C-alpha cells in the first residue's frame, strides 16, 4: 500500500539563464503585459545552463517521498534516451517506478525554461507523451490500495482520465487532492466541478480560480480588513464558489500576495514566506504537495499545513530547479522557528 500516488506530467527540463534577457512591459487601456525579450537575430551568451527532471507528477512525487511518505507515480514517458534521467531521479528519491508507462509512439516531454534576472520564467513546452495518458495506463488496483491520490495538472488528451480516476477514488474511499490546471478548466467547467466534488483538497492559483468561477478580482472593489491581513471580497467569493458548501479544503495561491484557504467553515490567510527568488518554477508543485503531506502528518491541521507549505515553496524558489530546495519536516520547522513573525490568520466567521 502506498501513502500517496501522484498522476501528472514528466519532463526533461533545460534551464537557460542569460543576463541579456530584457523585460518589456506593454500597456493598453485596460491591461498591462510583460514580455521576456532578446535582441532579434543576435547570438547571446548563456550565463547558466542545466538539465533537470520536472513536471507536476515527478516534482510532487519526489517531494512526497522526501517528506517520508511511501510514494509511487503514474506518468507517461517516451521509450527514448531522455527517460533515463527521469527514472534515475525517481529511484534516487526512493519513489516507486513500477507504474511508469513507456510509449513507443510519443517522445518524453521536454521543456526549455528561460529564466529572467527577476526570477520569473517563460517555459517553451513540448508535451509529448504527457498529453496521451489514457485509462489503460492507470493502475487502478494501486489507486484502490493507496491512502491518497494526488492529481497534478494534465493536458491534451490526458485530461479525459480525470473523471474516471476521481470517481474511482471516490468509490474506494481514497482521499483525493487535485491541483487544477487551465487545460482541465478549458475541457468544461461543469464536468470539472463534478470531479472537484470528490476531492478533499483543491489547489489552484488566482488566475485559474477566476477562469473556473468567472469571478474577477476587481481593483476598484474595497478590500475587507481582518486583523492585520487583507482578503479581497472577490477572493472570498471564489473560495465559496469552488467549495460549494461541501466542506472540502480549497486553496487559492496568489504569488507574492501569499495564499488563501477555506474549508467551508473558516478562512485562512498567509503571506509570502521570505525568500530570495532565483526561479519560481516548481513553487506551486512544492506548495500543494507539502500541504497535503502536512495534512497527513498533522491529522488535518490546516494552519500548520499552510505554514509548512509556504516554507517549502519558498525554499524551492531560492534554487534554480523545481526539486532542488525540498526540505524535510524538521528543516521546515527550524525555518519557522527562526521566523516567528510568520503567521496564518484564521477567520472564524463566514462572510
């Protein structure tokens, strides 16, 4: 029996950093867009280059195992030379690899990650086999015998397995956590809400929450102040809409503004844990998987889970790769002890 099974993507990532990258901001009447730009037709020097494994299925599996949970992952990779590093990474992390699916038709997913001097990144992604995970690739017996199932964002044809896997987990009393991706939302909100209804934990960022609910965070709306923290009323509306009174834990991450959570009874808010940002890649995977692992460790303490997830996510962004900064529970606690001012605000009344 596994503590956790992750299902998601697996990629080989090439990280490229050059100080010659420019950030260009373009303003229109109603919006502003930022672009990473390079001189057209030029040859630029690369300041830093690295190959690493990535993808939501891999990143979270490695983190779960690092946090002491017996873990396996269901991902689809190509039967090619690129898959070797992925398998070695998982074996080194003590993640069971028996449920990895190798495809002779599709290549292993590959990404080129362009990192800016500000720490943000632009990703050029070739989905490859990741877009073709189907029902026959899922080891449902392993799912049935697992305590938790973690669904990372899927894309392409792979999104079609979400409802089957989620319903199967529901039927066999397997706890489900899902990190919602834009591809799943685009496949149909009504069907996605049915999937979310089976989950114990739902994690998504503010932009995805807006896309799913149709609620925009209006800049002209007065913010509501609780103690020393601010929760925008539109964020509250998003949390309520996704929760739908079902008691599931809904988490909305908001980058530098921190994170919000709602369990149907209380609201939770935490700011961003202090960190020197090197690369934001993998921060979401680290946060979501650490939150679930912390729930398991603490028997469902949301406040502690938010703290632990914030610390581990901050550690990841201080490193170049998506798996480089993973901390153990002991090291997470030591960082919290050194930052006693970092708090989670709990709002005991509904709005």
